[in-house]
C-alpha cells in the first residue's frame, strides 16, 4: 500500500500541473513514469493520486439532519439557468445566514457538493452552483469536467456565482447576510466577488488567484485567506495582493499552512492535509459566524 510519505513532492507538483491544464494527460503519464521506481508502478501511482470520491464523503446528500435539494436559478448575464445544490438544517429555527460555495476548475464534483452540506451542518443555508450547467453539468469525472470548464469564459462564470449570491440573499429562509467560500478557481471567484459585490458580508478564498491592485479598493467584505506553503504557483501573487490590501485599509486575515499543498482541503486526493484542513475549516466557520450574524 502506498503511503503519502513515500511520494516525492515532485509528484504532487506534477499532478497540480495536470489538474490546472498546464500539461495534458499524455505528458502527465509520461512524466509520472519517472517516479515509478522500486515497488511503485504508474497504475499504482495514478490510482493513489487521483480523486477518490466514493469513500470520502463526510455528509451524505440524504443526511436526515439536512434538507438538501437541487434547484435552478437564473444568472443575471444572458438569462442562463444554473443548477445548484441548496442545503440547510432540516429543523432550523428561523432564517439562516447564507454561504455560496464555489467549486474548483472542474464543475460541481462530489467533494464540493459535500463541502456545501458541511456548511449546512454548521448552521448555514448554502448554495453550491455548477458553472458547467450550460454545457450539461458536471460530467462525472474531473478530467471531463476540466475539459468542459475550459470552454466557458471565467468572467461569465463569475457572473453566474454573483447571481447565486443574489438568489440566496433574497431566499425566504435566508437572513440576507451572505458570504462566499471557494477553492482554487473558486478561490479566485471568492476574491472577485469581494471586488464585484458591495453587499457581500464575508469572503474566504482557499488558495485562490488574486485580483489586480487596481481592483482592491472596491473590496468591502472582510477576507479570510488560506494558502498552502508548498503552493508556489498561487503564493507568488500573495505579497502584491497583501500590499494592496494594506495600502487600502482592507480587513483581512491570512494563514499560510506549513507543508501543505495546493488543494490541501480536498480530502478526496492525497494532497489532503487532515490537520491543516480541519483547522482551516474551523477558522472558516468561525469567521462566517462572526461576520454573517
């Protein structure tokens, strides 16, 4: 059985390149073969490093403590109908603060849908949109999901998630106080929603790309930013972003998690770092409880 500590950091970096479309599948497999030494084979490495959704779900969709359903809402731009998971406690006493949960660069896969339900378990009403809806929705595998998501304009997808904010903010079960949390591509969306949505109450980007310095003055929401220390690609943009946040007097808290890779919160892949992921999620829920009350 392969252990995480048996895998060189270069393999995780290689997977990151593949997951973010910097190399194609053939290049990924060719380069992965360089690390198939000793008792490791390419198939065993591939099986180890690719997502395992079936056994990693923390909150099932039929959890009796939740009311979870698929809904459609209309995006402001172009009148598109976007499918989303809506989840909240089954026996909530009154209206709840809301959270928009934003997926990575592959559509609403089982991990992100699970995160939406985890947010509901914590006492929020959450909406988890699938930006691939205009192309048929998440196709069942991340490889196909990434291929589809490359066919959409990211700024149009940003508008779709902003529309989810507006849908949730006027939902009869929501207090109107709404924040956003996103991962990878969703981290960029979270940062950009802070720029574009004056009424956003809080934003939590996990290892997300940053807005330009010129856009930072528009941010009104407090930010909680999570970074993996080994995620050099995303982290290289952080110093300039932090400088702009400070220069404009914006409210933010940032954490750099030691020995953590990009995607460290995603418990379906071996990049997952249990200790750091649980700490980051606790900080996220505490942050939302403070800012969405």
